[in-house]
C-alpha cells in the first residue's frame, strides 16, 4: 500500500509540473514563459530523482538556472549568444557524465535546442523549437516511465499549437517609421514627376530651334 501511495506522490509531482508547462506558452511575454518553464523543469527534476533518471534531473536543474539567466538578459536587452554556447557545453558535459544511452541523447539534444530557443526573444522561433524538444522529452518520459511527463509534453505541444493561433507575430517597432519614410518618398517622387511634366522636353526644344534657324536661312535665300 505504501508503494502505491509513493508512486502516486511521484506522479503527482509531475502533474504539478504539467500544469506549469500548460500555462507557460499561453503567456505573451518572454519573462512569464521563463518563469513557468522554470517551475515546470524544477518539479520534473525532483520527479526524475525518485525515478532514478539522473540525466533528466541534472538537465532540468541546469535548465532552470539557464532560464533565469536568459529571462534577466532578455529583459535587459543583452546579447545571449555567448551564454547559449556556454549552457550548451554544460549540457553536453552532463550527457557524458550521466550517460545512459539513447535516453541521454534525447535529453541532451532537447536541452541544447531549447537553450537556443529560450535565449531568443523571438517567441515564434521559441515555440517552434520547443515543439521539437517536447517531442524528444515525450519519448524520454516514456522510456523512464514518467507518465505524468508524457502527459505534460503532450499538453505542452497542444498548448504551443494553440498559442500559435492565439498570438500573431509582433509587428516590427519600426513599421510606423518605415511607413512614414515610404509615404514621404512617394510624395517626393510625385512632386518631381509633376515638375518634370511642366518643363518642356529638352530634345523637343533643340529640334524647334534648329527648325526656326533653317526657316530663317531659307527666307534670306529667297530674298536674294
């Protein structure tokens, strides 16, 4: 009986993490997504310890640290590219230290890919990348028998798809400025076109002058 309750407790931890995962991608801001994803990863890190999935636990603990760092860097508009490579290298080291075959490859690949996703402030790019990583984690959870994890990733995938329909890509902040420049250019071109119409054609003027000169010479010749 104690074993049954303990199993329920372990899966219950995953359920809480699952709720956090579902809420994450219904947020519109990078920081909010990072907060819920961090909570999601921490709950599953605890669950993985009880399940003996140490690679997944290590990946999620450092994934949570990564999320906090990226949330702060994006908030301050700092370049996250160097830190993406740093965290990716850390995850690769953990793959080697906690090697468990295919499971380690799945979790490691997912973490490296999500590192580049979470380091970007482009939420469309992030959602597409997490679709891929969630698929990897779904398979990983099946292998380690984390059924709450399987359900969590299924819900995450569904949540991402829904969010893609709910939230359109944000418009470029310079759109208004670019439109104003375009309008000014069009007005300027129209004015120049109008001015050109008012001016007589230089070729036509030259031909008329030549014709008049020729007529004058012919007149003088007749008079003689």
